[in-house]
């Protein structure tokens, strides 16, 4: 029996995450958001980590992830959106760094992938 392959065979993309809060805390300091845009065959995912833990870290990570997701999905210039996000965040007086980090994964047509990192550990390609 002869089988024909589809003209455009794309890889399967699966996104998932697991999150644990610190002992005796209800809010995690990191946030993962994703948005599937079917009309544009595009998937945008953001991982943000707020400095420290608890509610303050969660609020700052949520704010950062939400802005990064919306800017990326709206095709806002990367430099402009990064500056806007970093300017919106308070700076730690002790460490002199912003209160949240982020990684953005932008997948278009299942084969064109861009990854942007701001102070997160580098991604691991397996």
C-alpha cells in the first residue's frame, strides 16, 4: 500500500510547565503565560521570574509576562518593548537589578522560532 505524505509536514509542538511555590507560600515567584494565535499560526510563550518570592515576586512576574506576551503578539519592536518592560519594573536598591527576568519564545508557522532572554538562564535546546 502506498501512502502519500502531506505537502507541508510540520513538527508537533507541545507546551507545558510545572510550578512549585516556596514552603508555606501560596504564590509562586515565577509566571508562565502562552497565547496561541490560530489565524496567524503563531504561538507565543513567556516565562518570567520575579526577584525573591511570594506575592511581590508574583505580581512583578505577572506584570512582566503579560507585557512581554502582548508586545510580542502585537509585533512591537523588540528593543522598544524590552525597554518599556524594564522601565516599568522597579530596581532593587541592594542588587541594583530589575525585579523580574523573562524569556520569550515566539513560534511562527511551527518552524520559525525566536527566543529572547532577559537575565534568565540560557535556554536548553534538546
